[in-house]
C-alpha cells in the first residue's frame, strides 16, 4: 500500500485508479 499523500496524487493523476482503491 502507498502513503495517503501519494494516494491523493494517484487520484488526481488517474481518477479511475483512485476510485478502484476506494
């Protein structure tokens, strides 16, 4: 798993991936 801060970046970079993680 990645850090929460990194997660925010991932969601901004790829909303699709962010949605899957959440």
